[in-house]
């Protein structure tokens, strides 16, 4: 169920048992734990003993094998579950039904999740349950429950499920704003589902490779993941939705995606930070949906196609919606947003990551650069407003053409599939920040393979809540958020 994007492979970290006796102490300091000293004491030869070492036995041997990794796994793995889905679709061949075949076709999927409340509340990825007509959850001992989808946030690729059970083991949740590059990271889940023979979760270990990663899936028409945790702990199909755990046995992220040229893990895995997961889960449990933060600015997209230029292109305001929080705060077109709540903003992806961590009703202190001078202003975050037109009018105001190899070559488009915007009305262009020549590559988590597919996705999601549309502009993939009445 993991999403795959091509990139150069990276080596997977291998962990030797001896090195696992070294643990991160308080504040990230490295220290040898008591087990390491015990091992040294037992393995050192006695005076006058010609043997190279004395073998461990019984309780001492068991104690020597315990490490921070094994303790963390023991703490979290009882709360890891297998998410089983079924999706029913009509058959495309009418002869199947005519000759007594089944009129519908059922497909099955598998992913992972973990319990966050003892009364049966479970977190997983949105793409794990996307399109599912039935969902079941299998606990570690194989006990299976039907599950209800409480809510889905496709923008953050998160979903909350509930099963009718009590006194379940709960995964301890940590924090993700103080992660240390190089500290242990443990991925727990169910790669390849029941192919491995039972419902026991699998464990892979590595380190935190990076934080704040902004991912753009250009080659396969994928979307944008912002402010992600990068790890080299192996994440494979079926791991999606499982926890990423630190050496203290605390969940620090939800495994979500990988970059790979082969379809398997190559040491480039990414997880959604747990601080964001907690905020989204609270909204979904309270309202069944996530309130999308909005201040009313459209950004000027960099004209350069260079990825390096994009990373330092700045966050320049192109337009400000009348009556919006930004307008009330005095923000003007041409202003450059350089800081939010003390966080430096270098490009539009940094701004998107900041928006994902804001809540409706928050008052945010922004630093704006205008004519070379920095000024500060407070903005109160509001709900995302709806596009003030019926969905049929929105579609009528967009003319789309399926991306073909000829168009791709002529316009130097990086995406392999998508819908090229042939024309767009000024109103929609201004409100959504798109223009003729841009290529729609994804709507929420639905990849766009043609103009018809783009129209179907907009029709489907219209009226169902906020929509995030991914589009390529000048070789880079950007997003725009809106709702359709």
C-alpha cells in the first residue's frame, strides 16, 4: 500500500548486536547502558583462565541480549494492527454477469495501523483505506474486528478507525519537534500482510536520516508531502500506517511513503510527524473532518525550473483575498513571508508545512519583508472558504487536455501523466493560483492520468470537503487548496 517514487537508492543500515548496547541518554547524549557493562563483565576472561571467554547462560544471557531496541519494540508492538480492506467495483466485461459470473469485482488490500486509545481508536494512512467498502482490523493475536472509518484527511494522508473493543494495548505517543539526526528509528508494521504467515508485526531498525523533508513526486505524477521525517529503517508495501518509534519506545511518526526505483525499500522511507498526527486525529474524532487552515494569500510561483533555485525562491505573496485574515492583518501583494512563529520560511513548501501545523483560531505572528524592511503582524487563522460556484461551473471554467508524449516533449513537462490546463477563467485562475499550461497531476490522493480522470476526481470530491490539487508549473509540483459547493 506504500506509495513509491523513483530516486537513487540508499543503503539500509545493518545493526550489530554489540552496537545496540549503546543508547541515547537524556538530551541525546550517548552513554553505555548497564547491559553493556554486564556483557563486558561476563565475557571478560577470569584471572588465570586460558579460555578466550566464558559463555553466558540462563538469565545473564537473556539480559545481555536485551537492548533499547528490543525494549522499544516490546513496548509498542502489542498495539500494532493489520488493516484489511475490501473494495467492490462493477466488472468491465458484461459477459461475466451474463454467463453466471459475479456482477461485481472485489479487490483486497492490506496495511498497518496502531492503537492510540484503549477503547478501539486506531490511526493509519488515508491511502490504506481509500475506496474501501469494508475494513477489518486484526490484532497481534489474530483477533479480527470490523472497523468503522471515523474520518479521513487526504491532505495529510491520515485516517482514524474505530473498533468495538475495550482495554486494548495503546502505543505511547512521543513528540516530533526535537528529533535528533542519527538517533535510532524503528519501523513496525506488516509488510506484505499475511504473506509472512501470521499477524505478528515485523520490525526494521535504522536511524533518523533527516527532518523537515519536502517530497515532490514528479516522475510518476505523485503529490507533495511536506515536513516529513526521513529514515533508513526499511519500509515496504504493507508497512503504510504503522508506527515509527524511537529508542524510548515512543511513536514519533506514521510510516507513509518511500522513494524507490524497484518497488521495494532502498533506505529512503518517510513518516508523518506525530505532532501533526495527534492534531489531525483530535479533529477527526471531534468533527469527522479536519478544518483546513487559511489566511487568504496566494503565492507567486518561482519561474525557474531549477530545484536548487526553488529551495531558496522565497514565499512571495501574489494576491490577497479581500476580507481575509491576511487582508485584515495588512499583508499586501509583493510582500515576502520570511518567518512564522519563529520558523524560517525559504520556499512555498516551507509555507505549506507551516499551514499543516496551524489550527483554525490560532493567532500567528508573521514576519513580512516589504521593500527591504522586516515588519511583524499577527494573523488569526480561519477556515478554508468555499469556491463560490457550483461544481459544474468550476469544471466549465477549466478546459483540460490529456497529457500526451508529444505535448510533454514540446512543453518540457516532467510528469509522465496528467491533464494540461488548456484554458482557465481569470476568476478560477486567481482563486486557485493556476494558469494555462500548468498540468494537474493529482487531486487529493487520486493520481490524474487524463483530462477525463481529472474531471471525475473533481466531481467526486466536490461537496465532500476540502480538495488539494497538485499541479506542475515550470517543472515543479505545487498545491492549491479549495472547496467546491
